[in-house]
C-alpha cells in the first residue's frame, strides 16, 4: 500500500509528548528522518552535495524549505540550504503550527531543540526581548511538543553551518494579517546587524492532483516574488475560491511566509528566487500517487539593490492571450454558449489576483467600459468578467449585438494597487488614474489614466470625475471629507 505523504507516517497524539520548558527532545527521528546519527548525516550530506544552485547575486536573508518526510522533500530542502553561506550564528525558524492554535508567534524561549546530530540551543536573550516587546510573542513550549515543522529543518542546518549557532524557533498559524506584519517587523528590527538567517518551514498545496498542484503552487510562488504579504494571502484566497478538487490549503505555513516577507522587507530591499518546485509524486513516485499530492517549493529571499515593484509584469504574449480571451468570451455570449466555471490557468500569472478594466470602442467611440477597482478574482477571470460586463451590462449603452463584434476594439487596463492621496496635489496628470469616494463612502467613481487624453486639465478632470462618475458635486474633490485614491495601469489593446 502506498503512503500518500510523510505526515501519514505519524500515528500519535500530543499526549505522547513530554512538555519541558527547557528542552525540546527529538520526537520525529525515525518517522520523518533517520534516527541513526550516521545514517542521518550521510543522507543530509549527500543531498547537499547533489544540490545545484545558481548564482544569486546577493546575500541570502531567508529560505523557504519543505518539512515533509525526507524521502519526499529532503532533496528539496537541501537546495534551499545549499544556497546559504555557512557563517550565520543565529537562525530564526518560522514553523507551521499543525497541532496547536496560537494567536501570534509561539516561541520555545529557553533550552534547546534536539536531533540525533545533537542539541541546538535557543537564543534565550532574543526570545526574552521579543516577548517583552510584544504580546504577539509568547513562550509556548506546548506548541512545539508535537510539531515537526521545526525539528526536521535542524539536521540540514547542523550539517551546513560550520560554526555553533543558536535558534529562535517560532510556531505560527492563525494570526491576523496585521499581527503577522508586526511579528515580521519586530523580527526584522531585532535581526539588523546580526549574522542571521530566516527559515520558513512550509509545504504548499494539500491535496490536489498532480497537475492542479503545479498550477496552484507556481501561482503562490509567483505571488511571493511581489514581496507583498497581503497580495500573497489574497492569492491563496482566490485560488481556494476556485474549488479545485482536493485543494484544502495553498500553503500550510502561509502565516510563516507572511511574517518572513515582512521581516526581510524590514531588513532592506529583498527579492524572492524560486530554486525548484516539485510535489510528493515527483519526489517519491514509489510512495505517492499523482491523484493526491503535496506541493514543495525551495526558494530564497535575497538582498536586492532596490525595492521590488510589487507587481507582475506581463509579457507581450500574455497580453495577446488576455485580449483573445476577452474577445472569445464576448463572442461566446453572442453565440449563445453558456459560460462555464473555468479551471486554473496553466499560466500562473493568470491565476494571480488582478484588478482590470476592459474598454470597448467602436469607430473610435466608447462602447462600454467595466472593471474592478481592487482584485477580487484571478487576472484571467477578471478579464473575462470585465469584457462580458462591458459588452452587455454597461448601463450607458445597449447590449452589444452580433453584427458589431467585428467592429469593436478591445483595450485591457491592469490596475496597480490603490494608494490614498493626501490631496489633489499628489495626482500626476496623464499618468495616474483617480478614484473619488464621497458622501461618507456611499458614492464613488473612477477615471482611468486614459481619460486625461480627453480632459487634460486637472481641475476639470477631477470635477468631471466627481459629477459624471460619482454623482457628487463637481467641486467635491476639494472637500477634506472626500477621499482620493491614485493608481497606475498597464494598458494594452488590439
């Protein structure tokens, strides 16, 4: 009988673990990794020796490594650890909390973690400082007692790092986004100037089929490259909303990833590099089938010379494909074909959260324009929705007719995240779109940057936006009770 995943190696409960505030003795040796010291050292050394990592062009601030049983994910973890230098004296391990709910970051604040290769001491001074700094950090040895996500990382660190090092082990799971941001910020502040490495211990998709896992996991990996924790979380929610068969979570360590992104951002401009993607079937086909897999990503956070833009840049080919999808959706509706729920796209960029407007013109005149201000669905789904709505649901125009299809031209505008403007002085004519919100939030309107071509004067632009689009007084943009948001777009058309 095939074992589906390393987690199935375990048949135990928390009652089987002793909780000692001063020690976290090995609990998963012989289950997730070899219990024999020599055998464990041979496995880790062999995996590290076989790992091939490209030049990264910067100091590694953190890694993402899977935490499944070594037959499944050991060589993937080795890739992440091969990418680091050997001079760190502190390792912050942000583990996934599979067994115990915690409100923030549950630390083992004193003592040590143990593996067959020896004991690794906790940085008790740092733990005490964090606990004093914020109630989001707690000393919770119980959260570590039956948790494997930190323990399985240690043998790689013990064989890779050449000098004695300490760890700050933390378990995370259910914290709110703002709490994870604060946890990461505080970690970043405390790590500045230290020879410290951040380790994120997480697996990714659980438990879709082989092909669906690849599409979901590569989307999540691409979301990490934006270095925006909120965007990463939104990507996960949108993927889950697609009801992919078997997909129960996009990343069991989602909270750990968010906190780590905030921490490395606090340390300075950083970028994420995926080293390899695989799933449990790829890694151990003799043990796991393709019908129900777990996804693994090995990657690194690298110091960057400048801040990452925070968005994905589309290629000319991707833009052409989105325009084709918009037209095909309109044509399908005109031909009477019933719209169906679309699966995940094979292009991960199309599964990422996207806010778009689709504009239709006929003989140069506006024929429809509809979109979303903020991302509520994947990019490709957003394009299909907006194209359909622009053609048939823009109340300013009658629904598009079949005879018009060849006459219309389609333009897609992908929006950047909205940024609140202090006042109209921040608005750059010709470059930025504007959203106005007034009447205590009950009325709003939007002009895309393209509207500057028709209304180049800023005062007239904003007055028309208030009256024409929001149904407010023309001069409402001058009122301090009115909120202005600015954004940019990546426009492309047929």
